[in-house]
């Protein structure tokens, strides 16, 4: 709503839009180091305090730039963040560990909330946290153990070395 309001005002008057763009607290906090009139300082400090309890509060709910960037985020050309079928049901590891809560409990990534930190992609490949990868690794280890047992039995039966994958021998 802030973005639409600023956009509408900018169509009528650019100087007036610049005045209303003071909803951006970073000029007060960073550029002017809180050396401004008390309403601006109070607003910036209030946002900092709320930000301690709600992750990226200003960016998610008030930032006009974030709202403007959310529009093209809905029209993504590429869905390059990988997910397993099991993501969200039954596994909720990524949803619970996403630092910005951009992953719904059902497993879908909300592009308006996602900041592309790629933490979900690290978890997607993790052999310690992702149940799907852990299951694949256990299955692979079982297959390797069975192959070694079979190769050992063949060697014992025929008295010759049996080559395994990757050029190793038993």
C-alpha cells in the first residue's frame, strides 16, 4: 500500500513524493545518524525495536522498494530453487530453518518473502539434515555393502578378483 501510495503521489508531484518517501528510515538512521527531528528518529527507533521481534519487519510490511520488487517476483521465468516431492509432507526441515520464513509448511517457497539466501538449497543437499538425502545415502551404502559381499563371494567361489565400480577390487 505504501508503494502504491508513493507511486500515485509521484504521478501528481515529484517533490511531494520525495517528501513522503521519508517513510524510508535509512536516511534517518544511517545517513544522518539519527540527527533529525524527533518524529523521524522516533519512527526509525520504533522500526528497529519491532525488528528485534519480527524478522525483517520493515522490509516485509512497509518497504516500498520491497513491494515494487515483489511484483516481478510473482512473474518468475525460472523456478530454479530445487525441492523434493517430500518437502513439506512429511519433512518440514526447510520450512522450520528458513531464516526469513519464506517456505510454507506445505513445502512451497513464497517468492515475495524469499531473499535468495539459498539456505534451503544447502539443506536440500545436506546428508546430515535432509531426510530424503539421508535415505538415499543409506540406500547407496546398503547397495555398496551388498556389492562388496557379492564380489567377495564370487572371489571365494572362482578365486579371482572382481572389479567393482570406480576401479576398486575386492
